[in-house]
C-alpha cells in the first residue's frame, strides 16, 4: 500500500516541507501550539468539540459519534482523526465527506504560511511538529467552514497531545475508551502511568465518559474528582465483540452530547456502518483488514475472528514498525496454529 499525501496536481505535503525530519520528532509541549494558535486568532475556540482519547477504539468511537451527529441533527459536523489509511485528506471530514481537495489545499497553504510567519517571529526558534501543524489545519478548516460541532481524536496520550489545547468552555465532554499498554516509550511502562497521561484530556467542571476498568478507571475517576468533572462509566466487558463495545460507548456518550435517550434506530444505524480498516471484510477476496496493533487489541481481534470464522484456516499477514509484535502474535494466534515467517 502506498500512502498518498497529494491533494491536487500542484500541491503536496512534500512541496510544503512538512515531511522534514525535524518536524517528525515527537515533542510533548502544548506551549508551542498554543502560542501559534493564538497568533492565528484561536480558531479552535470558534466551534464546540468532543475530544476522544484512549488506547484502542478511539478512532471508531470518533467515527460513530460523528456519523450520529450528522445523521440525527441539523448541525454542521467536523471530524479530525489520525492516522490515515490511503490519503492524507481522510483526516479532515465535514458532514461525513472528506474535505474537497482544492479547499483543503487552499486552507493548508494558508495555515502553513502563517505557521512559518509565526516561527520566523518566534525568538525561541521552536518549530512545530508535523502533527501539531495537521491539528492547526483541522482547527482552521473547521473555523473557516463554520462548523457547529467537531469530534476530535487524540493523537497519542492526552495530557500533552496537540489536540488537548481545547478549553473546557468549548468542550461538550471528553471520552476515554480504554487503557492498555501502547506507546510505552512515550507514555510510561505501566497501565497506571498511561492512564494518568490519557486522563489529561479531562476538563475542569466538565464531563468524562469512559469504559476503562480496574486501576485505570480509578485514576480517571480521581482525576475527574480533582477537576470537579462528572465521570460517567460504561461497562462493556460483557460484550464479546470490540465493535459492539465501541458502539455501546459511543451511544452512552451520545446521551450526554444530545441530552436524549438512545433510540433503537441509533444502534441499528451504527451497526450498518462500514469503517475502513476496522475488521473490514473484502468478501470477494475473503480478506479481513484490521488496524489492531497492541496486546489488548490482538485479544479482541482474536475473539472476533473466532466468532466470524470459527475453525476455518487463517493466514495472517502482519506488518508493524515499533510495536511489541511478539506479544501481539502470541495473543492473536493460538500457539498450535503459529507457523511464523519473517
């Protein structure tokens, strides 16, 4: 699969020097992006938001909520997610349509020019990271297009993630799907350390909705109490299908966002959706595509494969860069079926 970063015949991220090495370095520091957003007129304050974090399922929950809002309200809805599957423009969605290429190219050029102006005037010489610039593009796009409500997926962690510049007065609620070991090099080696980072998206005097459990839930509840935020928990452990778990959490959050009880048609609608790269079945080729990439996700994917395909023979093609692939494989494939080729 070749990742496509081209938006139009005369515009690409490479041409704008966004793929330079110094911009790819992860720098956890909100001050840099906050200062730049202020320089741009704080576009993130011009619409309401829901911020969604967690280890697994945050992209799906973001997708489900955005679809619910688009289907069952008259509001103009934005969705910002990462990473993309095929085209970079997939990250930017308005009313469940990928933003038109020429519009995205125009706003991206404008934002990057302003970012470079900011960096030139900034005496500390702090270059923004690639993800920070993407996030600023999303906020600027949503502001210029007069979005009413945006669903924003956290990139990594939470406390110091670029998306977490959103302020409590502009956030309807925060959502944390679950907590498991992932990105340990950046977020910590224990569930408790990672939960503390993820809980950083909880806003003061606001609402937090989570399906986290055990020690992670305890940390989230304590953080919510410290910030006088109402913590709503949704127990999804009885469900044996990770898609159903994500749908259940999205519906719980929707009750808070929309201020109304969930109707059966909402559940049916979400189950009818086909989210690319999430247990995506290509029937003609008998192929399943899924983005699972950590131990807990492997366990959930295994359950779903057993449910859907029973004892049928499965050939796994797994590609990972910086993940614990041995733990992933051990939890995904039964030992007696493991015939590995690297």
